[in-house]
């Protein structure tokens, strides 16, 4: 064998290895970007659903006030998806006690009267485990320091984020 042929063999092998390494790095980069895009898209969809649910609850309470029917205390413990007769496509129903919520699903937890959501594309590198997000139905103006002009009970419903301490106490 000639020395030139031996050099050409190693040059071809090095180029092949370089192209292979470049393709592996590019595939990893594309996968990471795709995951981040899916994560941001899901976060925006979750926020839009939460905002729509909160706005729908406020509109329903306003309709009740317009009919001179004040929302009672039972509204805070009723499933908002059933109350509004509107269900998100990824609404998976009521969550029974002790059950693990599925990824990418909205749930109603009747024991605590919370709306739950568990992200499908959670960032596993920055968070431990999979984060469950929860909101409770809050009657407004409950606990407001100033008195309103009417002596009625609460006239609006909002969704308030549940602190992580309460979530961990429930086992999430």
C-alpha cells in the first residue's frame, strides 16, 4: 500500500465521522427546539382556556345578576365546565380522590373545588416531576375592605391560583 492511499482512507473516515457528528448535533437541536415550541404552544393554550373559563364564569354571574338572581355559595363548589355547559376538548372529567391526573387534561377536583391542569410538555430539566396547576373558584367581592352600594352577596366569580403548598398538601 502506498502512503497516499493510507492518508486518503483516514481523511475519508474523518470526514464521515465529522458529518455524522454534525447530523447528530443538528437532530438534537431540532428536537430541543421542537420540544420548546410545543411547550410554549401548550402554555399559551392553557392560559387561553383559563382566561376563557374565567371570563365565562364572570359572564354567567353577570347574567344571573341581570335576572336579579344572585349566585349563591353552591356555585363555588360546582364544576365550572358543567355549570357553563361548555367543555374543552381536552377536559377529562372529574378527578376522583387519590387519582393521578393525566398529562394535557383539564379536570375538576370536587373534594377541593379546584380546576386542575397537568401540562403535557413540562420542562423536565428545570422542574422536578410534572407540575400540576390548580385554580379555585373565588366569589368576588368576598372579603373586600370597602362595602359595596348593595347589600347583596358576591356578584362575580373568578379563578384564583392555588398555592403550591396547598397543592402538595393534596398530594400533587
